[in-house]
C-alpha cells in the first residue's frame, strides 16, 4: 500500500566530509558523475547509489503526490544531507539540512551488504519524511512525539518499498523488523503508553524510544488498513494541510481521519478507538476458539481479549481492554475463505462465522495488520501446524511468519505448551520464502541465548540443525565474489537474504560444512590478501572464522579493522572480534575499547554488548560493565537512548539466579540515573530466570520425544 505525502519541490544535495576518518574537514556537494577528492571515503559507485536514493526519493514523493495533492509544496529550493564523523543520534531532520552520522550514509557498494544498503536507504527516507512529519507539522508537545517519529518510521518502509520494490519492505520486512520487534518490549509491565506525560526537560529523552517509533508505525499501519488507502490518504493530507507550519496533537489527527470516514458514510469515531491504543500501555492477546457449547451450532466462535504480559503473575489484576479490528479467515487442507472483519470491544464475545467441521481451522489477524497477538485452542493449533506441514502455501507468507512469532512468544509467556512452536517450525524444510525463516531465526536466537550455557544445549541445537539442513544445502553459498555481479541492488534480494539467513543459522548452530566453508574463506583471504568473501555474508564468515580459528586470525581481523576506510566494513570487522572463544582476547578488546582511541567512541557500546552475546564472554561483559559503570555513565549518560541500549544489551541474556541477584545489587548501589532502562532490564532478567524455572524442563522433554509425537 502506497500513501502520498505532499509534493516536494526541492532539489536534494548530499554533502560529505572529504577528509580522513575521524578528522574534521570541508564538505562538498555531490551532484552527478564521478567525484574527485583526496581522502574521500567513497568510490564512484557509492555516489551513484546515493544519487539513486535521493533522486528516486524525490520522484517517489512527486509521483505519489501528483495523484492526490497539487496545491501545496514545501517551500524549500534546496535541501542538504550532511554526513558528519560524530553525532549523538543516527540522523537529525533539520529543516532543509538533514545531518547523518557517517555510518548511516557513507558506503562502498562493493564492500557493503545489501542489508547495509537497505539500512542506509531507510535512514535517508526517514529523514526526508520528517520534512512533513515534524518540520512542516510539529507536535504540540513532547507527549505526542510519536506523531512525527511513528509516521516517519512508517513511511520509511513505504518509501523504501517504492524505491526498491524487490525488498518487500512494506508488506514483509515491516512485520519482523517493526511489529515483532516492538511487541517484545511492549509485552513488559515496565512498558508505557505511546502518549505519555512530559512535565520537565529531563523527561524528553525518554519519549524517543521504540514505543514512539515502532509502536507508532505499527498503530498507523493498523489504522490505515482499517480505514482503507483512499480514506486514510484523504484524512492524512487534510491533517497536513490544516496544520502546516504549525502544531498539532493526536486529537487533531483523529478529527481529520474521522471526517474522512464520515465523508464516505462510515461513522467510526477514530479518536474513541485509538485512545485505547495510545493512552494505555501494551497490547492484547486475542484468543479464538471454536464453540464447544451444545447450545450453539458449529459456525459460532468465542473470542476473548486480555492484556498480553510475559510475567504471568502480573495478569490477574489487569483490566485493560481495546477496540480490536480482528480479521478472521476459515480454511481447510485445500483452500481458505475470504477474510471477515469483527470488532472486539469486550473481554469475551461470541460471533457467527462460516460453517466449520472438525477439519476446518481458523486464522486471525490476516497478514498481521493488527497490533496484537492471536492464540487459539490447542486443536486449532494442531490443525494449523498440519496445514503448514502438508501445504504451507495455503496460508500467506505474512501469516506464516506471524504464526511462528506468536507461537514462540505465547509459549515464552506461558500461554502455550513449549512444544507447540517447536512442532510448528518442523515445516521449515519446505519453506521457500525468506520472511518465515527470518521470523523463526529471530525467535531461535532468543532461545539460543537462554540455553547456550546449559548442559542439554545440544538437544536444542541439533533440532534446529535438522530443520535447517536440507534448505541450507539446497540454497548453498554465493558463488561469485564482490564486484562480479555488478550492482548488488539488482540481484534477487529475497533469494539473497534467504541464503544468508540459512548460512547464519547453519554456522551459528554448528553445521560442520558451514564451518569448513567459513574457515576456507578466511584462510584464502589471509594467504592471498584478497578478500573474495561476498559482502552479504562477510559478517557471518568473519565471526565464524574468529570463533573457530587461532589467535593469529583475531590479530588479522584487528589489523584489517584499522586499515579499512569502508564504514560498513569497519563495523562488521569490529563485531567479528567479539566472537572469539578466547577470554584473554575478549578482555583485551574490552579494555582497548574504553581506554584508548583505537575504537571509535560511538562503537564502544557495541563492543561491550556483542561480547555479552558471546556465551564465552557474557560473564566478562557483565563484570566489565559493572566495574566501569561510572566511566560509561559519565560518557553516555546524557544520551539516554545510548545508555538504555548499553544497559539492555549487556543484561538481556542474563538468566541465572546469581546474575539476577547481581543485577539487583547493582541497581541498588548505582541509583536510578539510567531512567526506565534499569527497571526494564530487571524485568527481562526476572523473566529469563522464570522461564528456566517453569518451562525449561518441559522444553527439553519435548525435544527428547520422537518427531512423530503428538502436539503439546
């Protein structure tokens, strides 16, 4: 779905530093053709890529707007994109001059993966969108900062989808990268409403979080689907026109969207509906059950809602309710019917739906347009799993990814038996699409970090490898080195990303052939001094090589980190250094990152976090974090989101009683200077410990069963 913004009558120029990395220097305008400047951190093809983004971005805005708005334009004759070596944020949307930290705008297309190019594109589009949402129309007060960040985040997927449609950003990557991501945070009791009170200056930083960006975008997407493209565009354009060069709050937006609905005879009070989603925290889990009562025929279903929380002990006293636009479809082994929309306002409701029999399954939240999870009775889960195993294509790719994400998180929170998601992913060897694999990979990564220090870990890793093996061997490895395929943006992104996902899973969980291939690539690089590793899998190969090979390889990667000028290459080389199993080298890296200028200041946090994600380095990073807290807090404390990133990244995979007690002691001794990050970290670690106590035994019991065993 593509939505118009207001027409853009500006020329966008891109400004770059022309001096060496980390040094100050002049800026220059990049227009067309080759750029000649000593020390410039790009090649010609980099400029071409950025010019494609900026010129196509301009075309996107003009193309979409000429069908909907012709009367209003941004009165800017020129707008600049400026790259700087150091900035507290990834980018900043100043009126007519958007500023980017170098890592978010500089690239070498021969050295950079497609995912890095995708990230760069999205950052640029995000800041261009802010010229409307934030600059042209500014929120009245900080409590509604999501009106600018949520819209910019939503439209960065829409805009990037227009520029590079093969990436499938709007209909697919949005699900895993926005919806699934923010639901992890918003399922905690330490979450907060998207609109929250801001009473003093110190409150401002804390509203710029994933709730504002990602939940904002997810709610906008849900609302756009409820209204329909035409009415949503009409209401949004009226909102921008009415408040241009001025301020607006959420009620102003609701009013214009409600007017648009009424203009077509649809009397829905958008404000009444959306206040439930913006003024109370979290989201619901909707449970759909076939009617079990003899008094009602089989074409009735029972639907209930409750506040989804990972902490089971927190649910009993919760009275939150939402107005939920639930789409439902009925299917069987050979077909699925058209979806129907049911509005849910009460805790429990009964609704009539198409006639069903014992072989009919129900599917809710079609294509995951709604901001909620869906649970079913166990028989319906069994039917859905059978459908995935026998003919997965009957269910859309978005819903296949959604079923995986919902099942793992419902089991994590205790709503489902632990075997349900494990049995569900047993269909993955027959899954040809990237998105469900990506959804499964993210869920398996979370479990991996919960289990990687347990005695029975091999039961889990062996099960994952069984699901991965056939598809991994079928897809293989990229056959061509960097530069030989021309512009990587023209390659099949979905195929490339699926291949990358499978290689990452295979190498991460111990596939021997994957390990041999990674080692061979690293050995060839060292012996020939030519890096023939395809850019899209370099991070996987580097990390795998460092973890398996000797100290000389670590030193080689360390040397390459210092010698390369490619921003994206520096990032993955530095992360690879954290993959070593050698605790001496990990300690050395931690100390060098904080006490020398060998690691850029903005990368120190990533070093500590990635060491903590390494099972061999988790205790090291946790200890180092506590010992160096005063230094870290002094350096990053004023930038709250960086401090939150550090605290969350170091603590999110702590999962023993000892580590929980250490965290409690640390919070008590360090005070409350880190805002909401510490309470959130505590809740996550408590949840990790609780999962081990309540569910780990059942989890491993299921893994010991024969694969043909029944559900649950």
